C-alpha cells in the first residue's frame, strides 16, 4: 500500500492521486496529459499499421527479393509471432522498469527494425527485420495503453483518452491497405517500412522531452522462468495457428507446435502459482472483469481481425480493384471505426460499458450477416459500403468499453500487465480467427479461383464470422460485470454520523 501511495503521489494519478508527497521527497512535475495521449496514440498507430500495411506490398517484395511463397507468408508471420509471444513480457516490463523507458525502448527497436527491413537486400534480411519489428511492437504496444491508464486520472478524461487510443489503433489497421497501396504505387514497397523511420524519430524525441517517468514504488525482479514459458508457449501456439493455412489443421507441422505451446502455457500456470513475484499474478483471474473482458476481446478478435483481410481479397480478386482502389474503398470503414470509438465515451456514460460492448458487437454481427451476401457481380454500395460501415461502426463502439473494463485497476503496478493481457488476447484471437476463417473460405472454393468461386468462399467466411460475433454478444451479456446500483446508506439512529462503507471497485463487483 505504501508503494502504491508513493507512485500515485509521484505521478499524480491512480488511486492515490492528490496524496501529498513526503516532505523529504522533492515534488515531481506532473505529466503533460496531451503529450501522453499524443505519444501513446502515435505508438499504437505505428504498431497496428504494420500488421496490415505490408499486405498490398507483398507481390512487389516477392519480385524484388525473389521470395518463395512460404517466405512471402513469413513476412507477415514473423511479425505476428514475436508480437504475440512477447506482449505479456512487454507489459510487465513497463510496470517494473518504467513506462517511459520501456516506451522509448520499444519505439527505438521498432524504428531501427523498420529501417533495416526497408533496406533489405536478401530475403532473410527482411524476415529478420520483421521479427525484430514484432519484438519492438510487443514492448511498445502495452506501454502505449499503460501510459494512458497511469497518467490520465480515472473518470471521463481517461475514458476519452482510451477512446482516442482505440480509434487511432482501429484507424491504423484500417488505413494499412490504403497507405500500403499509395506508397507501393507511388514509390516502392520499401517505403511501407521506411515511412516508420521519420515518424518514429519524431515521436522518440518528443516523448523523451515531454513524458515523465513512472514505475512501481518498490524495486522488483522480473519473473524470468514465467517470462520464458509465456513467451515460448504463446509463440508456439501462434506458430501452430499460422501453419494451419499451409499445412492444414491435422498436419503434424501445425499440431505439434500447438500442443507444445499449450503444454508450456500449462506449465506457466503451475510456475506462476508458486513464484514469489509472478509475471502474471493468478489472483487477477479471480476478477470477473479481467476474465470476461479478455475472453470477450479474444472472441471478438476471432472475427473482426479478418474483416479487412477478406474485404481486401474480395475487392481485388473478385471485383478486380487495383491495390490503390481497394485502399480508397476502405476509407469510409476507417472513418466509421473512428466515429464509433470517439462516440463510445458519450454512450458509456449513458448506457454503461457492458451495454455498449454488447450493442457494438451485435451491430458488427448484423454487418457480417449482410456482408455474407457478397457475390461476383456486387456493386460497391450494396456489398462493400453498407455492410462495411455497420461492421466498422460496431467494432469501434465495442473496443473502448472492453479496453476500459479489462484494464481498470486500483494498483498502478498492474497497469502494464493488464494492458499486455488485453493486447495478447486480441492478437491471439485475430491470428486464430484468420486461420479458421481462411480454412472455411478455402474449403468452400475447393481449389477453384474463379470470381464466383472466390466470392462463395468469402461469403462462407463472413457468415461464420457473424455466428462468432453473435456468440460473443451473448457471452458479454451474461459474463461482463453489471453496473453497480447506486445506494444511499443512512446512519443508524443510535450511531449518528457513521460513515458509509466505500463502494467496491468495478473489478471486485461480483455481479
């Protein structure tokens, strides 16, 4: 408790905001909140953008570097593997070693790897750079959300900050196709990576000057055995998932890493139960909010991550759009996600986090049902714009309340860990969902690549995604914590002035 109060006094945030610092400790300057939000959003935009921006540049990369088909897949997979596998470690590192220091480290690594990838002369140069990029992203991504949740005071201001962060992240994912198409057509594929360098340098300098450091009050050790098991286990599971695209779900090349990863994650749980300072304290999972919100973002990610992938394929392979045209076709979707994310704080204050998350996911499910009507001769307004706006608006509305529920904590020392858990669940859900829905689409096409056959496969993928989102909405309705009922406790007649007990924290509310 002393450490928590000390941290809150130093940063001016958290549960101890407003507690005066001790006379012996000189007061530290409060963080510039606009700088915190700007740095967090810039870092999040770069991380999410690089998940999708390379997709339209893959054919050009293959031609320049003579990449094999397997090598082409690993341009994407190398980033995803290290990103998902190291995110828990990155989130905990922010709590232990300082949010500003970890943010700057992750951004510097990400920027340097982007430069190396853009200058790659051999296939292995590019693959190695993408893997290091993923490492930088895993360190950077949890730190961006942690900066917000530990610097911005709890309440409407933090909700607005998280909404902006969600909108920028969603916009980065949506803008990847457009940015990649413009840079590839106008310059070369190298610029989808090199563009990160000047942006990263500017954000690095600005963050170094304007951000203030914060960490746990007490010096603690990193749980190395837990970190290794979590990283290797998550990495093996993601590797098995991405292998299913090429090898199939029953191939040893996919099943062995999947089972090995699950075994290491089981051992990780056993180690954490006995570790004096665990990477992930298992007591967190006694919180209904933590468990339900992270499960919800995982299920949500199973469908939502694949939306951009299949829309890009449908526009180019069936409707014969150029990469640039496909990118411009997605602009309304990007704006719709931003609108949903920015509207979320206003709606959360009126209908509650749980109700908005369910509403947004239900809206996205209806959009997926509509998108499941795609066909080979579809027009833009009917089969791309209309359902896409519904899917994207729903995704934006759901993202902010889920992030708010999943990362709410009274202990500033857990903020980075909760951010890492949230990001890991979203990334793992996206990787698994893309593999499953790609398998569904491929099974429906049965090896045929004519526009009608491909449209039939994409239709099956969207219909399956609609079912996943409907199940997610039902799960959230049943599992997410219900809002507390405000009660007014009157003092007993024989005990005038007896103070009422403080209301429980949202995470501790059992129902």
